[in-house]
C-alpha cells in the first residue's frame, strides 16, 4: 500500500509514459554532476533520454531568443 502510494506520487517525475510526466527534474539531475550518475544506470535510460531532449530544447530556445 505504501509502496503503491510512493509510485503514484513520483510517477510525474519518474515515469516517462505518464500523462503528467515532467522532464524538468530529470534535466536538472543531468546537469548536476552528483545526480547525473543516477541517470547513467541502464534502468534510467528513459529518464536520461527525456533529460537530454529537455536540455536540447532549452538550448534551442535560448539560441532563438538571442537571434
């Protein structure tokens, strides 16, 4: 019961297939050398991919704003 509740609460930041998924926490972890190590384990490949896409999107948006 408690484990199910934890999964439910963390689904928006841990489950890339969730309708409410938010890639911002993953991207923030990717940019932090301490937390980035967690994203590099094979089980976290979907989160790593989402984080990379988010960082690329931010970069492209910043480039566009500077033009």
